[in-house]
């Protein structure tokens, strides 16, 4: 007999999620026969952005997610710069990398210690109060002195991730929801003092990553060998790539590409589509986001989620730190629950050292040029009309894309071209 | 009125209430250190206000708050539990409707009739249980509350356990001692409320009016809310101090109505800070100077951002940066008309 298990709500995530899994015995073997991932919250950002001034987009769209707002701001700037044919000055590109990198590291630390680790540690006798109780405890969870050590790292990680945000705010204005991201670069500038302050914080953060974060994820991988065998997913990995290393964006710290199960292949954004057959939208299914629609329909038959289902050439791909590290050739040990945790920690380490090398002689901080501009406001072209832009980047949890369509026209009595948002479509990694 | 755990067990034991409800269940319901209870509901939020709170350090840190100041009983991003355990809250048998009714009538009556939402297995869920048993909690709301269609099984925002955000807010707000709306979405609707407001989103104060409830409410807006705004206010509430509110329901000392409390008045480019000379003016975006002609909303925004700043590094210290210091026009994120009344955010050349 088929049994359906429901986890509602799924907690320790950003957003509102319900999981339904149906298990049945087929051909004498018990197996999952159906699984539904249900996004159960809708706001309608893609509708709200329409008719706004194009320059409102980075500020509004980053509010989609309070954990990865910097990624949304980045995708929005890249999309508009693509539409306008604009390229930020080198300082702007580097400052955006530094702020984005800071947010990656805080998100990775938050993910491991404050969201995921609770699933592996028996905190009874250590944290016997809300919000850590009530909770599920299983016999194989880590207990004793190691559990105490990991809980102390949970508390230490709270302070470290705060410092990572402080580091990013030096150039972002504030975090979460940075101020300084605009199409054309970064509005804040590198003074002589700020890179030095950034470096002091980064050194402490690197030490935490090297001596606590990476060893803890490795220890977990060793302690739970069974979790290196499960959670293999679809076996296909995709990354839009992130952290541009040149102004043209052709070189990235983490490359663009996809792993089809056997080889690394290039990525063609034209074959990305969003299915909505099971989503509460009346819009056509299978649209490329450059012509995407978001028409809510709560009464749609057979639908069960507010999230759309993105596909690459009709196929499902896994996204995230493991996908990025795999595509880039930095981690190819396996695809599993534990490989995802370890790849995430190693990615945090890679980003931290790309910001500033161990001996402080190379890296993004050193590439900043004090006194040189970090921002150049784009002129909005008047042709073609409309202007279309694609902004592909990565959120900590995976590939993130913003597709924008902007009107190009010259208002009467003005010589300044202005753009209004005609269409705005976002594919988040979690969908 | 709030019963302490000890008070409750005393009277419950004396009156033999344990024959009505299993003692272990009562103990579970009353579990915790006795710290003030906080239930944190996330509606149409991005969790940015929760992430911002994690950055708290100037007044005190988040671990101090969680370990020593409050009992955070429900917060979907931070709680260890999930699924039924998160919502129902008790591992033991759940009381039925009759038992809960008797329990309420005998011990916790306050003259209002509670309605219970029985979930599909006929048991009372945690939200009801909280509303009934757990007197004296502070309800924190993050995110806006959409307008659901009672006739439609599909909701714009479910919080789990067959409860929509609208239902959960309706139940939990009735019995809360005090409500704190955290962030502009919870205070005034924020971005989900912006034209065309696809989900009929509202902030807490408008929702309370719609429900006909009168509850002590403190608005702490911001996109996100500054952690110190929340922590300072929470500590005042816990200490039983009066929080004086401005005309928009915000702590007056942090936001306020007077012209001297405007972002413009406190800004580093205000003429009062440039004696004998004109403050520099930014001609184009990216320039150093006053951003008034480039879209800055500092003259129509009341907050202490320019002084407090953001992302402090240590106790007692102000933050390291803020929007205008990062050469970005203030976008007015703490005001009720954010974002519709504050856009376009960028103007001029």
C-alpha cells in the first residue's frame, strides 16, 4: 500500500517549503513512487518590477532573498549591463566580487553550522532549550565531547559570519541588502583604509575556514560514510559561473559549464526553459525566460507549487557549490550528501584566498586601484527597442539568472534616454 | 496576565488537573528556562530581517539573546525541529478539544472564546496549543501577510501544518502580550504590497484593523531592519519599559517625526557639518557628495542610519558604513510608502 510522508514545514531553510514523498512496494521492492517539492509562498516580484525604472531593479530584485541578496543584485546589474551594452570599470567589477564573495562565505558558514549541522549532532544535554528543542534525535547522531565541540563551533560561527558580513559592508554600505550595486559598477570606492580593514577581517575568517570549517565538514564526511553513498541526485551538474576575473567576463574564478554525467560541456542559455505544468501559473509551460510569464492561478488543476521547474534542454541539472567546483575541476570526488557539504566548505576557502592570497601579495584586494573610478553610469541606448538583457551568475546555492526587457525611448523634451522595465524574469537556484 | 511555569504547575497539581491532561505534556508545554517566550512568524519575507538580526553585536549578540534573554519557541529558519514536530510541538499525546476546553475554562480563561483549528487527524496543533497554554509571549512577525481566499485550498503563504500565514497570525496575535512587526514588509506591506500587489499583501497594523483586534504593536521597519533597532526595543520590552512610538508606530527615539530626526539632518553632507563652506554635491552617480539631486530620499525618511550605521564590529561600536557613505542615495526603506512612494530610486544624470 502506498504511504505518503509529508514534511511541512521544512525548516532551517530560507522560504516556505513542503515535501511530500510517496513510498510503495513495486515488484517486491519498497521504493519512492512519487515526490513533490512544494514552494508554498508567492509574492510576485516579476509582476511588481514591471513599469519600474530599470535602475530600480537591483534594489527591488535583491529583496527576493535575504540570504543571497548580493547574488540577485549582481544578476540584476549584469542583466541591465547586458541590455545597455555597458561594462563597469575594473574597480567596480572587483568590488562587486569582494562583496559577493563575502556573502558567499557568510552563507556557506550559515548553511553548514546553523542550518545543516543540527541534523548530525545530538544536542541533548548541551542545548536543552528553544529553538534547539524539541527536535528529532537518532541513535547515530554525534554525541559526547565532539558534539560539545561542534556546538561551540556553532556559536563561534555566529560571530565569524557576522564579521564576514561586516567585511562585505565596508564596500556594500550594509548587509544583507547591499546599497552600492548599480548597473555600471559599484558606487562605493576603495579608499586606502577600507582594503586594509577588509584584510584584517579576512585573515581571521580564513583561519576559521582553514582550522574549523573545512576540518568539521571533513570530520562529518568521515563519521557518516553512509551519507557519501546517498543523495546522488540526477548526476548532472550545471553552473553559470561567477566572479569575473576580467572586464569582459570571459574568465571567471568558477567557470560556466555543465557536466552531463560523462563530460564537461558548454552552456547555451537559449535552451533554458521553465515548466509550469504543476505550478500555480496559467502561463504557458516551457518558455525561455527571455519571453517568460508569471500569471498566478490558484485554481489550476493538478498544480502543487508556487515554484516553476527550470530545465536545460528539457533535462534536470543539479546546481550549487558542488556543481561549480565540479565544473571548474576543483572537486570531483563524488556526488552525495557529504560531498555537497565538503565542496561547499572548500569553495568558501577558494573564494577567501582568491580575495587575498596567503602572503597578501596577490588577489582581488591587491588589484583594487585607489583613486580610479569604480562606477560609470551607463547610457541607455535608444535602439533596438526594446532592449533585452541576460544576467547569469551564481547564488551560494546555485545558478541564478535575471532576464530583463527594457524600453528604449527618448521622452519628449529630453535628450536623456530612459528605460522602463517591460518584462523581468528570474530563475532562482532553489526552484 | 502570564502564568509562570512554577505557578502553573502549583495550581495544576493542587487542583488535580493532571487527571485532565498528562503531566508530561503540561511540562512540555511549559518547558524552557522561564525566559520570555518569543514566537517568530515568517510570512511573505525574504528572511533578510532574520539574517540582519544575526549581525547584532553593538548592544548584544544573537547567541546572548537566544541563550540568555528569550525562549525562541518558533522560528522556521532557526528551530531544530521540522514538519509535524515543529508545528505540533509535543512528542506525547495531544489533548483533544474537550480537554483543551476544560483546561482553558479552569485555568486560563480571559473572557475570550478561542476557536480551534483541528488539522486533518483531528488533533489540536501547536499554534492552537500555544494560543491556549502559553500566555505571555511576544509575537514577532517578519514579512507581509497576503489576503487568502477562504474558498480556495491554495494559499499564497502557508507556514506549515495546514495553516496559512493569515490563519496563524489571526490565532497567535489574539493571545500575544505584544506584537513586534519587524521589517518594512511586516510593518507596512513593503515590496509584496507594491503595485500591483499580486497577493493582497498587508502589514501587521492593517491586518489587525481588518481582524478587529486591538493589540500593543511596535513597528520596527527597514529593509532589512537594523539589528540594533530590534535588540534595543526587545530589551526595553523585556525590562517592562515603555517604548514611545512615533506617528508611524515606530520607536520614536530611533525613527521619529521631527525634522532633526530625518536622515538628511543626520547625514554627513548636511550643511551643519560643513561650517564655513558648502557641502560637496555629487553631480553624477559615483561622485562623492550630497546625493539629493540623484534620488536621495533622506529628506523624507526618518531614521538614525547616518549615526548608528550598519554592520558594527564590536560591542558599543557603531557600524562601518551606510547607504549614503557608500555613495548610494537613501532609498527610504523605513517609510510606509516604500517602495512605491520612493521610486524611481535613482534620478538625474
